[in-house]
C-alpha cells in the first residue's frame, strides 16, 4: 500500500482556521498527511509509506504470513556520530526573512547517501518562527503535516506558525523542514501538467482488457517519467533517510532532544526517528498514526475499510439533510452507497461538463477522488453534498472537479505541485509493491470490495502503481519499539478514514514508551479539530511533559 495527500489544505487549529488532512486513493495510490483545511491525505496506492528500510531492520526475522505483519524491529543507530558526518552536524544555518513577518528560512545540507557521505549533498529547505513569549523557552518544535509529499515549510507558514495555541508558540521555536524530494527540498519531478491531467483521469475501475491495459500503461508512463527526470534522487528519498536528516537539523538548531508533532505520514516519519535515535526523543506527538509493521497490501486493505467507515458516517449524516442527492430520511448507508455507485457508472460512460478552462470534464476517476478527499474532514461534507447535487441533478461537475484539483494540488493554470510525485517516490522506496501485476489485483478484488463496496475496486487498482517503479524498494515492514525513548503520545481517531484507529493502537503497543490517546470522532487526525479534551491533553504534554493517563479517551 502507499500513501499520498488529499484535496484539502493542511489542517488548522480551531482557534484560527480550518484544517487539512492526508490520505486517499488517487492515480498514485494512498497517501497520508495532516489536513488543516485543505488537507493532506493517503490513497490506496500510497499507504506503503508506513514501511521502513531493510538496512535499518534487525536481521533474521521473517514476515508472518497470515496478518501481513512482521517480527523484525527497527534497530537504533549508534549513539556516536560517525566522523564522516561531523561536517553536517556542525554546519551553521544562514537565516533570512521569508514568507510572512516573523518567519525565517535557511538551507541545510545533508548527505545524499548516508553510507557514502562523500557522494554529494542534498539541500533541504528549513523554516522557523522564533518563540514569541518571555517565559523560559522549551527549544524547537518540529512539525510535519504528512503526505509523503506535503510541504512542512508551507504548513508551518500557513498554519502551525500562526494557528497552534499561543502558549505553544510562546515557548517553542516553531520549525519545519521539507523532506528530501519534497517541495523546496530538491523536489522529485515527473510528468508535466497536461500529462498529469491525463494520469489523474485514467479509469481506475477497468471493465475490460483494453481499460486494464490503459491503466497499466498510465502507471508505467508515470514511473518512467520519474526515473528519467529524477534519477539522482529516486534511490535516496526514503523515510529512514528523511528521519536521519531530522537528526542533523536537531543538532544544527542546538537542541539536545527532538520535540516533534507529526500527522498522518508524519507519524511514520516521527516513529522512524524514535526508532533510530530513541535517546534523542523529547516530547513527541504522533497524530493519525500509521502502523509500520504492515505490508503494502494490508495497509491498502485497511485503509479501504477505513474509507468505507467514513463514508457510512457521511451517508448517515447526508440523509438527514434535505439537500442530500443520494437519498432521504430512512435511506440506509448501503443504499446511499448504491446510489453513488450508480452515479459513478454514469460518469464512466459519459463524463459531464465542468466549466474547465482546459476542457476537462468530470469523469468517474476525478469524481471518486473528490468524494474520497471529502472523507478526510467532516467539515467538507456540506460542500460535497452541494457538489454532488450540482453534478447529479444539474449536469455541472465544477464542484467535484474543484475538490479533486484541491486533492491533487492542481492550480487554475494547470500546474501541479510535486506532491503526487514525491508521494510515489517515497512510498515505492519504503515498501515492496502491494501487487505483482494486474492478475494479482484481480484476485484481490473480492477482498477489497468486501472491505468497501463503494471504493474497493478503485483502491485495489490504485495500489498497482509501485509495481512498475524504476527503483527497487529498499524498505520492508517492521515494528518500531524505540526502547529507551521518553513517553511518545500516539493519537488515534475512531472513525479516521485514512489512518484507521487500529493502526494507532498497534503503533502505541509497539513503542516501548507509547501512550495511546483516543478521539471518538470522525475525520483524519484529532489535534486542533474541535475537541477541547484532545487539545488540552496534547498541549499539557507539550508544555509540561506530562503525557495523558493510560486509556485516555476524548470525544
């Protein structure tokens, strides 16, 4: 399984704005990222981001066949810094004003290959906003919104640096770094705008051999373009390498330990750091947690079930409103799903106009992406109802196309951010592909369709994307124990579509110092989404180091 972002912006704290999330199905797969509205998200093809590098695992342990989990654990790196890396740990950042008032930016160097530091550097974009209060500072607080592929620098400047609680911003220097291959950090490049349009419109529910061949051809073309345009980077954008970059940043900032808040895929990145450097963990919050012990296929299947859970919650809410185009009061979630499937079939046969300047119409693939994207945040349900009504009753697909474009980070000029490209590059390196080819997907369709009658087929086919990647995966699934780390708060939302609650329970159990904090609610991630109980528990931990008590549950 793989991960990638959703069509909403990164999420915001309730005191200042809406939020964005991560994770849903798209032409590149499943992804995970936090969403201050609009948000980052996962997709069935990209949940694979939850895996770790083979070289970081303890040898001699094998995968358990039944559940797709592994017994191998991520091994910590030596406490002493290798002499070859000393120049990186000793570098000085040259800060300059950037973005909005109060924000500073710099460029940090890291080795392209940690095993061969003399093979060249990679330049990573860093941003910060200094603590605003006069009380004793608590050091730096690194934030990451997920993806993989979400820009942490953008997230800091547009949300965390202004939207986190004032008490947090007063005591911490708020810091972000775009991971290698992402946004401002030597971004992975693949298809151009028009080619990306064609890729996102590819039918993900093929009805015959011709359509299956077209889907495979699209995945191959995407992979080949990434290999041709980003050959230098593709072998060196793994989560383990990004976590090692974070440790250089910690040292360069002058912090003895790393304080961190990661959402969605950012939880996998943070947990990986904890596994590699357990003694350097400070106050760490992992919100919307991923389970690193699962293989790609199991990750995608779990996420498929997660989106079905979220859709059923949306369906129950939708029929309570007079403007629900999928049924009225008394209509069951299963019937709502059948009505939506019927609408998708109509779009598959005949796309509807969307008023797009480039002539695009709303077909089944883009409409499905729009619906899945809206599952990340219940605050988007009203907009989804309106967009579905326009498309189903007025033959106007503009609203759903806008939701899909937001998920893919496509602007009005037809330009895409590198989110999808980076998402694929990280996910396909972190885990072996979920499927070996189309025949393998077809065998798995009944299982996926059982997990989600509405989304199962599309999410299964989306998980095929890494099969044709030009670089072999360097990671495998494994447990992260981080023995010796300070308490790590793992946050799980009961009806989270992109990172199912069971993943949070699993990660908290794996971590030797994990402390599970449960949000009994809807949507992707929990911090800053309206629960005073969740916010108070996390703020108390970040400010005073006191984790929530065992079994803490909020609504």
